[in-house]
């Protein structure tokens, strides 16, 4: 999978006898500076990018849990991952290693949860589809 595969694709129109499925927009906040779990976690390799439990990083484990949400009642868009600009390559690589498609939204500087969710909402609304957030 190439770096160009990390992009948002439009979710297909729901079909089937069961009727319309609820469109869900997963958002993963993967920011953070890595100071709370020192010495395991460091500024350039924060907790979300290390494997605290098992072989997967916390980011990969979180993205993997999205697999259990797909059903005939839900249709998931590609996840929006909000991460620090410094961690964009490692974040993209970890998602690619799992074969995941996602839209990375880069924070130039950490600004906490509310601004991160705001930029994720703006990105999700940019394609014009109304989705429920998860």
C-alpha cells in the first residue's frame, strides 16, 4: 500500500432490502507529546505510536477496533486521524502496515481536544455527506 492510499474516499450510497444504513464517521485523536509515560514514551515517539500491550501500537489497536463496527445497519467512512505534524510519517506507516485507509489531519502544534475535534468536523463536512460521529 502506497502513501497515496492514505486518503478519504467517499462512502458508497447504501443499498439493500434492509433500507438505509447509518453513515458513521470514525475519528481518532492521536495527538500528544509523549511526556506522561516517560521513559517508554518520548516526544518523538509518543504513547499512541508504541506497543504498550502486544505487538500493535495504541493507534493500531484503536483502528483495529473499528473492524467490529461494520454491520448491515452501519456504514463506516474511512477514519479521520488527527495527529501532530511531527508524527505524520510514523502514523501513516502504522496505518499502512494494517492495510488501513484514513485521512490524516495534521496539527501544527498541540491544541488539546476541542480544536482537534473541530478540525476533524470541518474535514468530515468538506465532502458534503452528513455522518454520525463515532
